[in-house]
C-alpha cells in the first residue's frame, strides 16, 4: 500500500517515479485493465465539483499528482517528489518502458489536431514506438461500443487517454470491464510528452486556476 495524501477530499498516491513504474510493470502482467490517472490542478478542481466523478476516481488503481502545486497543497516538501512531478518523470519513464519492450499503445484524443500533435510528440521522442490506433472521443457522440471494439481489436497493451474532465473519467468508468488492454493511463489535456511551451494566454489561465486552487486550500485549512 502506498502512502496517500488528501487534496480536496481526493486521495492521491504519494509515490516516487520508480515506485509508480514498479506498480505499472506489475499491472502489465495482470487482468483486467488497470487505471492510472495523472491529475492536474484544473482537473482536480473539476472532479471536486462532482460527487459522482469523485467516486469514480476513487475506484482507480493509481492516482498520481501531475502538478507539483497539488503536492505543495498537501504540504509535501521532499525535493525528489516535487522535482519528479514537475519534470513528468514517471510519464517519461513509462513511455520509455513501452517503447523498449515493444508494447502497443492506443491514443484517445478529442480533436484531429490533438491527435496529430500527440502522435508527432511520440514519434519525435520515441521513434518506432508501436501506435496501434488513434481515435477521437466526443462528449456529444460517445460511440463507446465502436471505440471499445476498435481498441480491443488493436490488441493494445496501453491506452493513453488525453481527454478533458469528466469525459476521460466517465469513459473508463463505464468501459473498464470490457476493455482488453492492460493499462489505461489518463493524462488529460496539456500533458503530452515534450508538449510545446504554452502560449501566453494559456499561461495566464493556468496562473489564475492555480491561484483559485490555492485559495480553496487555504479556506479549507481555515475551517478545520
């Protein structure tokens, strides 16, 4: 059992990148699909607003902080954890593992542009990685059955879900029992490997979201 930190009433696993990799490699040997979620500040705040969504995430096998601000909110001060989270060390280690061991990956995105960007990032950083398939997921036209059939038919070992909240969490919660892959890795939007530097407007948005998040954390501490 890993150590847990509680942020906005959601338990997050406090693991080093090496420990998270060890768990992931064990998941590759087990059935059914194991769910790993990397949560960022903005997604954590969205999850916090919906009780049913929070219940879904609590059932995931591994929930990791994808933003050092989350660790800081839980008063985690160890430099290793903060640096590894900021540098996305686990994500990079995991993709290298998939590449080295010839594992097949399936990419889920919301737009064609995001699909091209994600695929391009993987090809540039991990040339030759086996991308078994890529599909768009729409909140308006879910078509879950067709997507599940295509994923299962691709014989993918890992599904990368780069979707917004709650679409990402709802999809795996509804379809976990019928997916044949070994790992579902929910990374959300904006966490592609070697993601291009954010534009000025995106940086301002991130700053505002983190400011609101910190205020919410302070308010809850004051109420205790």
